[in-house]
C-alpha cells in the first residue's frame, strides 16, 4: 500500500450541516429494509425511530414548500411596493407574510432539531460478513503449553520493580499507574518500536493534542454514544481524548482527497483517558483496565470501493507486529450486537496472558465506512470529477498496558524477564533481572 502525499490534499470549503452528521435520511429512505435489517442484527431496540424520522421529515418538507410559497408571494408584493402602487394595502399584507415566514422558520428549526436528535442515535450498519450473535475466531497463532504457577503481571511488577499502582493511587486514585526504571524503559521501547514499524509500513506520524472540542468528539462518533466514559473539562469545554483516533481523523475534517492520494495512512502515539465507569471490581487487577494509558494508533482514509482492502492491510500489519514480538494471539471478528457505534466491521486482537489464564485485547481494527466521513465532511474526488464521502478506518497498534502485561508474563523466568529480540535495539539489553 502506497504512502500518500499529504501535501496533495485539497481543502474542501464545506460547511457541516446537521443533516450531514449521521446516516443521511436519503440513504435510510432508499435502503430502508437494509437499514432495518442491519439494526436488527445489532439488536438495536428502537426500530420505530425510522418511521418517526420519516414522519417528521414529511412534515418538514410540507413547511418548506409553504415557506417557498409565502416567499414567492412576498417577493411579488415587494416589487409592487417598490413601484408605489397601493402601498397602504400592500404593506400590511407583506407584514402578515413576514410573520408567517418567521413562525415557519421557528417550526422548521424545531423539526430539524427533533430529526437530528433521532438520527444521531442510529449506529452504522454492519458489513454483510459480520457474525450475527456470537464473536467468531478468524485466526489463531498460539500453542498454550505453559509451565504451571506463572506469576501474573502485577506480581512481576513488584518482583522486578517495573511499575507501581499504589504510588499512582495515592496521587490520582485507582485506575492509574506509574512505570518505574526498567518498566518505564520497556514501555518506551514498545511505543517506539510500534511507531517505527508503522512508519516503515507507510503511515505518516502526527503529534496531536490530548484535548479536543465537542465537534471533534462528535465527528468521530463518540458523542453521544460514549459521553459517560469521557473526561470533560467544564471550564474549558474540552474533552480528554479516549483514543488518538479522534484528533488524528479530525486533522482531515472538511478535506477533499484526490483519488490518486488514497489510501492515506497516518499514525500517532498518545495517552488515552477513559472513565471506565462501572468497570472496576475484584476481577479487574493490575494493568488490565486503566483510566490513563498509552496507545499507538493507525488510521486509513480510502474510497468506498477499496476500504476493505485497507482493512485487510491493517489486519496484516497488526498481525505482523504481534508475530514479531512472538506472543500467542488470536483474532476475533466482533458480532453485530457488540460492534462499536461507528463500526461496520471490527476485528479484535487478543494476546494470551498465562499468569492470569485469560485473553487480553491489545488491538481493535475497524472499518467505519462513510459514517465518520459524513459527519466530518471528508470527501474524495474520483477520476470522473465527482465528490464522494471517504471511508475511514482505525486500529490500535498497540494498546500498551495490556501488551506490557502479556509480554512480561509470557517472557518471565524465575530470576529475569527476557526481552523480545525485536525490542533489544530499543531496550539496549536482553534481560530484566530481579
């Protein structure tokens, strides 16, 4: 897959309207059965909302036609008033028309807001190959033949002085972590290795803000769906990013790509912040789920015809990353009912954690088709000169805490932790000793 030239992106002067910020009504109307079937597969409960939207839209169209009629009449009267013909009778009539138009404008605004609030609750439509009720194993690369009594990563962290959750808890509360000494060095090595591999694969690196505004969050689909899971700074009206996908995709808001510059690939390392409300308990220990964690992200922007080629490319790329670390992993196709709000197809990468005897998700690759691009006005110009919405894809490569946990558990020995061969040039040592 070629590396695109960001300098060749054309800027599209395109104002985002509310009607463009979700699945378009025109698409839903033309594909009503397909949309309803997709929502049923997702187990979306409020299917009646489709007919409610159509009913409101019909009422809105009637009022638009009525407004056009009144504007035409007002225009004729204005011409007559300008000719000084019977002004005494025409001016009051013009005032009546103006008042009626004002009332219609207010009603149209109310109807638009009602339609908008309904539309933004409708998720993306699943790809036809997405499993219906259960997740599907699509790939495995492991042989789970382990020694007994392997330590979980939180005990290894104490034994080798790699990280300390208690220190972080004292200053920020539960769900935070501090990496120490060789642990900090290992974390940094993982981040740099992933970034370097992404760049070699054609992804352009960006350094991004960790704080974004409401429009940016809404554009990528986290609002209103994930509102309760995000940290919000009330005074500044800014959100802490839950993933680099948000600022990375918003770099290209209102952009128009040339077809020859697609696919466009980008990568970034950021810290991520999630409230994870209701996720904590006795079963959640160590680095498994944190409020703040580091992640290396990749995105691709492509045309509607070739986005699934991008998806397969991203899957191969993450697969190569995990294979190079020599970790046991599997790939799961997420069922329709568990898909993220914006996703049409998602594959999760899970690494086996022998110290916990469980699988840990370390990457998630999704094709969001034109759902996000429609919200953000990201288009491309095809060879015939026609503008169409792009397809956007995102993936983790990789989520560091769980990868860190699985790595030290898989590479543990009684008195040292082996460093994977590909990380030695970054870590500058081949072992971590007790």
